[in-house]
């Protein structure tokens, strides 16, 4: 491996790990918010909260499908 290739790999790894830390922090925040039902009061929840959660779930499903190569991302 050349010095340039090694530096490129080190820089790529550093960028990957930085983004992974950001990703993990977002997951932790979402997990905590989910445990609190995203702030929705079961006594007053309306369709707006259900619609928001449906949209958020669809976005997370798309990310999972990309990673696990499911649905439209299937090889």
C-alpha cells in the first residue's frame, strides 16, 4: 500500500467514524423520544401525531431497506 493510499484510507475511516458517532447519537435521541411516545399524550393524541410518526417510520424503513438491500434496493 502506498503512503497516499494509506492516508486516503485513514481519512476515509476518520470520516466514517465521525458520521457513525453522529448517527449513533441521533439513534439514541430517537430511542429516548420513542420511549416517551414522542411527547404525545395518549389522552389527546390526534391524526397529526399519527401522520408524523408514519412519515418518520417510512424514512427509517427506507434507510433499513437500503442497508439490508430489501425492496427496491434488492440486488
